[in-house]
């Protein structure tokens, strides 16, 4: 009996000892993906006690004393130091955050999986969280101007159409958290969808230049802009973290306020974000160095609102104030992350953006016969909702090392409301787009010197289009009520439309030697578009039934595309890299291309069922060099893009006199119009080059520059391609200490001759300076411009960052090429960020 008692004691002591040892075993994981990190160094202050984590990220810490501070260090991650006693509260799991400087050497977007920057041939610009925090751009579109070689077109204050390498709108793919934003009604004209992204909730942006259809499919002709929202950490040493920021800009009297909160626990985390933005009317610059004294001025404007009626335009007491350019917006982000057993991670991503009415400034300043044409023209509240669960898997098997499964639902609501000065009928066009998508992205283990990435994508768009008019019923200058709705022709097929795509892709990366990496990829994509008009007399454009085109009532189109890429990077030395890329891309016509009916400035766009996909073949060569003393970095890129079956606008052949070629006009909604169609108008080519350079004079002073040149061959008989600006760039000097950062930046742009503007109207020649001659009005093209900005930030403490600056110091009047609104004049910037 005594023997059994002793045995029991030994067993109890053994169990206690084992449990104690297990309790003093720490696991080190990646804060973003919860993947274990091997070979992490652990040491105390005197470094006489140290160890490293094993392949599972685990290591014993029993030999450290309870009151001893343990430092966790691993290359590419931020170093953390914690007292041993604090680790018990964290359940002996420590999450390391990626170092921002090291993260800039990792590219996530090119192959839809992480790749080292020196192993990819594509040009990629990275905008990191620290840069965003210091600059605090006003919108998700303005944010992209922090990258080199990007242009931004605006038709109104709530605008922002991104342009990469001469491609714009639906030829540039927008992606957020791995989910494509481009939908079935993204148009080839100017877009403003990027403003629905809250820059305050963005962790990182990657801009990929050139055709990227292997990883992303249709639309990525000019490149990909990939936004990554902030993600909560699991098991952080800061279980609760909040921050607040506020920013003011005098150029449009704007206020942007943001608040976020992060919760971090052993197995789950949460990130909540909300931003309120209020943008006033934009004041243009007064310094007219271009010599055009009245260009862009707003002598009259419309005071008409949803509830107020004015018979005539109102005199603008300050023509430099661009009346009807302000709007409001609220943005929400909620993200949960949960660690599951067997190395799985699930994320729930919820985003919502809602604006007020956004006045279409360029339309509200459109004149006809010397009078303002529109009393009302605005986009109704623009709404974007996204919910996306994502499952991350890390089975670590030979052919399935890791993978992401991403399911998403998006709902986008857009509307256009307009009324002319001589009418009481207010017209409404409303579009509702629902998008379901499912992506799978997987990666093998490194097999010898080779890694495979592969995956699939399925996307389904449903488009509902409605249109009606309501007559204003007045009581003096007040709109007392509206008449019952009367149906009018819709912008898109009135009985609904579907646009679906399915794709498979594969990418191989082969380290041919320590200095050379070869990447080969391919993608097969199938798209199908179905749409139908309701042919009732009330809402169907009956002139189509009577037209020589065809009796158009439905669309059913299928397309296939096989695209690929081959890239080679060669690193003769650590300071020198050569890049070569051959890639192909495509854009399959969407519902906006095939089914839109739209009138603008006397031109009516009508459907064309013969439209086919357009293809782009791209050759890209780059050289990057870092000086031996590591003070200078330089990169040169040259590219050529050859486009076949380019989709552009031409006059409808069925509305031309077959003998004389004269354009046939007809009456459309009380206007005499000519008809155009989207058509495959031929083959085209775009060539260009870009240069980026930086030089660190010492630890405080640095110089940065980027310049972009673009040239396109004219389409035979159809004139220049749209969105081509010959030359633009920036120069910047920076002074930086541990707490203070001051930047002086010069942005500039070349002029563009009127003969180089596209004939389809996309470049907005009518928005350029005009000269009255004996032959009538003559548009003079886009003037060159150059502005100087001063900005600075100061770390008042570990938790307070102060921002200030003056943009457009010399109050220069200018317009970005193809824009319908002048840029802000001299603007005072004030802002503060506080960690609570």
C-alpha cells in the first residue's frame, strides 16, 4: 500500500513537470497568416541565454527567469521584446509583424501569391501603410498618385479614373483583398469607382504595370491596382488598440475623420474602421501661366437641387469656385480573423461605402447655344457593399503547401439623375449590379528549384437597369411634389443582363541558378453574356426596331481566351538586375460595351452585337541598378503593347448613306443626334518608357524622381488612341530625421496638341481652351503644367503624428489631361493621427 502511494506521488510529480515544461514552450507565428516561423532568435538583455525556434515555430523558454525580458528577432519581421511573465497571458503564442521595409521586397499581386521582388520581371510600385499615414490622401483614387507613372482623370469632385500605360477605366483592373472590383458595367470612358475605397483602411497597395491577365483574367490590359485592407493580428501583445485621425484641406474645404479599433486575442482578432468625409466646392488656381484667362472659369451655375427650383442659372460671384463639385461619403470596414485547428485561418471581410449625390461637374457646365444646358445632373448615392469569407490553408503537402479559398458577394448601386433648364421632366437611370465570385489560389512546396502556383476563378454578374421620369410640381421656387413615374428607355437592357466568367490558371517559377529566375504562366478564360430588352412600347427604344441595324431585343455572346506570360530576371550582381517580360492580355466585351444606349453632346451610343474581345501582347524590358555605396537606386523600363481588334467608337455603318458616306441623323429625346457604336476598329500599338531614380545624400537628405513617356500609333482612318499623354512625372527632395519628415515635390505634365486627341470624345477636347476664329470655335488642346507641393509630418510622440503642407504653392491653374474639372489651387493641409 505504501509502495502504491509513492508511485502515485511520482506519477503526479511527473505529470506536473511535463505540464510545466509544455507551459513554458512558446510558439512564434506570422501576425498576418498565423503560419509558424522557424529559426527565430530568442535572447535576454545580456544575451547570455538564447535559443531558436524549430521548424514548427516552437522553442523552450524554461531557462529564462520570470522577470527577464525576452527579445524575439527574425529577419524580415519587427523585433519584439516581452517579459516572460507576459507570455503566459498571451498563452505562450507570440505573433511577429512583417517589417515594412522588408515587406516592400515581397510582391503579393503578380502571381496571386507572395514572390520576392527580385524574382519578378513586372514593374510593381508599392504604397505602404506608413506612407499612407503620413500623406493621408483624400480618396482611394488620390491614393494611387503616391505610385509612380500613374495618372488620374476627373470629371467632377467625386471622380478619379486611373490610367496606366495609356489604358484607362475598364482596361485597368481594380482588385481589393484578392477580389476583382471590375464588373459588367465598368465602361471604357471615365470611372470613379476607386473613390469607394477608404484610404484610411488600407494597409498596402500594389500597382502592377502591363498586361496581367494570367493571374487576373479580363480587363488587366494596362495593369492591376490591388488594394489590401488592414487585417487584425492574432495574439498580439497589444490586445486592444484604437486610433483616430482628422484632416483638413482648404482647396475644397474638406474634412476627413477616421476612427478604427483592433482587438487581438489568442485565437481571433477584429478590426473595425469608419470614415466620414465631407468635400466642399473646389477652388481652382488663379495663376494662369498658360495664358488662357477665362479657361475653366465658372461664371454661372445651377442652384437647382432635389427640392429647390430655379428657372435660370445663377451668377457666380467668384468664378474660381467650381460650384457643384462637393459631396459627402461614409466608409465602413469590419474584418474578423479566426484561427482554426490544423493550421487553418478564416477571415470575414465586410466593406460598405455610401456617398451623397455627386454632382457631375462637367455636365453641369455644358453649354448649348450659349446657355447652360443642364439644371440638374448628378450621380445618385453611389453604394458599394462587399462581404467575403476567406479560408487560408497550410497543409504543407508537396503539391498543396498552402492555399486560399475566397468567396465574395458584392452589390453596387449607381444612378444618374438629370434635367435640362427648359424642362420640368427629371430623368432617373438606376443600375443595380450583384456580383458573386469564388477564387482558389494554391501553391506547391519548392520542388528542387521549382514552385508551382495554380488556381481557379468564377465570377457571375447580374445587372438590373431601370429608368423613368417624373415631372416637377412647383409651388414658387419650391418643388412641392413629383408626378407619378413614367418609364423611359434604360441605359442597359431593361429585362436584365448576366455576365459570367470561369477560368483556370497555372504559374511556374524556376530558379535556374542563384542569379536567374524564369517564370511561365498560362490562363484559360470563358465568358458568357446574356441580356434582354423588354420590347414594350413604353420602355424599349422603338427606333431600334425600325433602324437598318437589326431588330435588337436580346444578346447572347460567348467568348474564350487563352493568355500567357514568360518572364526572366537575371541578377549578375547584388546591385544589378535585368528583367524581360512577354505577356498577353485580353478584355472581353461586357454589358456596357455591348448593350449601352447613351447620348452625350449630340452623339448617341447604340449596341453592336458583332463586337469581339480585344487582345494585347506586351513586351517589357527593364534594368535596375543600385550603386555600390547603396546611395543611389535607378530603374529604366521600356515596353511595347500591340493591340488586336481594339475596341473603340466609330460611326454606325447602318446610319451612313451608302453612296455619299454622309452621317444620317435623327431625333432622340428632342435632340438631333448622330449614332456611334463600340466596334473592333483595328490594330493599335502603344510604346513607352519610364525612369525612376533615388539618391540618398546622407542619412537626412534624399532625392527621388520618376518620368513616363507614352506614344501610340494612330488607328488608320480613325485617328489617335484615347488616354495617351506624351510625358509626365515628378521630382522630390526629402529631409528626414527620426521624428520629422519634410518633402518638396514638383509634379509636371506635357501639353497635348488637339490633333492628337481621340475622335471618339474620350479625351475631352471640348474641355480644353477654345479660340474664336472666323471659321468658328477652335479647341487648342491640353496645356502643359507644373506645380510645387510642400508637405511634412512630425512624430509629436509615440502616439501622435502631426501633418501639414501646402499643395500647389504658386496657385497655378491647371487641369489633368482629359479632365472636365480644374485641379485645386493653393491648398493648406492640416492633419493629426492619434493612437488611443
